[in-house]
C-alpha cells in the first residue's frame, strides 16, 4: 500500500498538534477558573472564620456575596469599575456604585460624594455597614437627611478618584455640596509595587497589555515588532502559558525559603515625590474644581495595620505577619510615607485620621487595611466629627 503524499502527512501532523493545543488550552482555561475561584473562596473563608463574622447572622452570606460580586469592567479614563451585582448583602448599580443606606437623594438634600479604594467601597462589610452608609446614618440621627454616593472602587488611587470626580461634575445633574476622599494605603502601595510615582495599581500589567497586546493587530507592518515579542504575546494570552508562569513563580518562592515573595526598597525622594504628585497636587486640582462648581472638599488619610500604635489582637498579628512575609520592605515604606503625611496636618482640607484605632483593643483590621464593620463605624464617627467641628 502506497504511503500518503508527504504534504498530507505534514498536514495531518499539524492538524493533530493544533487540536492537541486547543484541548490543552481549553483544559487550562477550566483549571485557571477553578483555581481562581478556589483561592478566592479560601481567602474569604479564612476571614469569615473571624469571630466578628461568625457571630453575625449575615457573616457567611456576606462573604459568599463578596466572592460572587468581585468582578470589574472597563471604564474610560479611570480604567475599571465594579460590575453590577445584586445580592443579599452587596448591591452594585449599573454605574458601578455600591448602595448606601440611610441616603436620601432628592433635589433638596445636602449631597456628599465619597471617593476612595476598597476600604471606602466597604470590603468586609455589608451595604449598611460601609463608611458611607454609617456616615449617612450619623447625619440622619443628627436630624439632617443627606444624599451620600459611594464612589469607592477597589484598587483605585487618588488620581483615579480625582479623574472620576471631574467626569461626574461634567455630567451629573445634581452637583455635590461636599466631596470626601479617603486614601493612604493604595497611593503608598502603588509606589511600592511599581517603583513609579503617580501610577495606578498593577501599572506594569496594564503597560504590558497595551504595549505588547494592542499592537499585535498591526504587528506585520511594525518595524520594531520582533517575532520573539509576538510569540511572547501569544504565550502570555494562553492560559497554559499563564499556568507555566505561575508555576515558575511558585518554584522561585519555594527556593527562596523564608524570603518575601516580593521586595522593594524605596528612598525618601521617591516617597516625597509620590505624596506631592499623587496626592497634594490632586488637592490643588480639587480645590480649583471646588471653586468652579461650588462644593467643599475634605481629604482623609486612612489607618493601616503597618503603621500606628494600636495594640494588635491575635488575629491582627497574624494579618500583619502575613503582610510582612509576603512583601519585603513594605513596613519601612509605609512608615516613611505616613510620617510625611502626618506633617501635612496643618494643610487646609487635609485630616490625618490614621490614629483612629490606636486607643481601641480588639480586632478591627481583617488584613493590611480593610476594617471590620466596627472599625468602619469608628472611622465614620471621626469623619462626622471632623465635618462638624472644622470650618472648611
């Protein structure tokens, strides 16, 4: 029997390889989704096991909602926002804003816009126990009905918040009477993570996606787009390639022993530049917007577990130890940034409330910065006191 022509044998072999790669990629996609879900659930279950959540009837439900609701979608200029979600303890509307209870948004009511990262959004708390909801409740109990909108978004830095403020001022029919910013952790961590001043979190990932990913459509006419770069792009896009990269990272971590998985040492010049460019200059921009649109503004510098004089509980000690073991040099970076921020205490419109938990015992931190509902309540109390006791 004659052998098939060479061209047919080559075609058959290529077809087999392609089908094999497709099957491997499909299985890799399934594996990655399961692994991400499993890891997210494991982290949520660990936090849900804290006494503060085990004692609450909504505790277990909240952390199920937290896992299910953790999706983001693209948002122009600010890069991402939360996807809509409706659960028992978490509600996110079509604009990516989380529900604020005790908030009455009528044309006549005093309107407050609250900006921040996941701590303002309320990670670790149901809708009715986030900082904006607790602040609205404080106003309600004082006899003043207000409208509070929670623009807090996971992993946003202050510059993203200011851009979002500008966009909302351009389009919102009801302008705010007061704008609140609650920051500190993300703006410090973004510098620590990237080593770059005034960039969003995960800046390197976004940069690679744009520089390597987008030009592929025009790669054939791009004089500097090498074949190696093209292969690298496709490998990064394939789930099997991502799995290989992750396994390599785990192997390096295992070989490093007790050394942190990531480490960066920042100098004082970088930290000064970050506070100035990514925060203090933003205050100037917001000040100009406030004059133009007729609102008041306040910037609050938040508490974090890495800095301060709080007597840590056993659970908080565990959270701190984990953070320090994962990120080398992070406590030094935060201490210097927070020391520098504390020196701004006389700046109009700025209030350092990083010490808000210092005199309290018990568990208020559930990780490096996110607070229990009781912690949120203490922060809301301090914010409310500042707004009523200080002319702005």
